[in-house]
């Protein structure tokens, strides 16, 4: 079975590579030192600091494996790949809420990079799915738990 393709912007790729490097070069060493110190306390069968350090080690190693898999399956989307005629991954889209008149600007990214607090939404999110492939001036409906939201696509940028 093939692994899922991970869509990243160049910035997202850099961020994941930096996290992986930090985990491998800094965090692994820190956790190993914590384990060594905890072992020095004696009996590890009832040593909560040892257990905590081993749990952190498992988390770090799991994250390293996840990041390596993501980077192995990454497809990089450059600004040159962004179509200004239709919403695509990498687009910066201005939407107008048709009920309240508010506008919001989202950058469409792959799931690995999504960060709603920075207005980076996934192409697989409800809004992302609804606007992908649509053109400026299009009206789109997004189903959310509270009902349906209607947006107009005001602008598409790189």
C-alpha cells in the first residue's frame, strides 16, 4: 500500500526539516541524559523520573519516525504552481461571509502545515475543500456543525 502524499510549501518543508534536526541532535541527547540521571537514582522499577524519561524518549522517537515518513512522501508546492484563476494549494484567498459581511484571508496548505491560528487552512478542511478549484467571484457553501456558511471568493493571490 502506498503512503499518503504530504503536500508542503517550501516554508513548511523547512519547518519540518528543522524540527527533525532538533529532535535528532538536541532532544535525543537531552532525553538520554535524563535516563542516565534517573538510572543513577537506583531501583528503576519504582522510579517515576525514569518512567517519565522513557515515555519522552518513546514520544521523541515516534515523532522522528513520523517526520521522516512525511518528508519522504513530501510534494513541494511553489508559488509558481499557484494558479491565480482558481483556488489551489498555496493560494492566499480572501473570503466574504455572505451573512455577516466579514472578510477573512486564508492560505490554503496541506494538512501537515495547517494552523488555523495563523489562517493556514488545510485543503482537506471543510472550507478548503469547498473553495478548491473555484474562481474569484464564486459563491461557495460550507457545511459546519452549526449549519451552512456561504462565502464569496473576493480575491486569489500567491
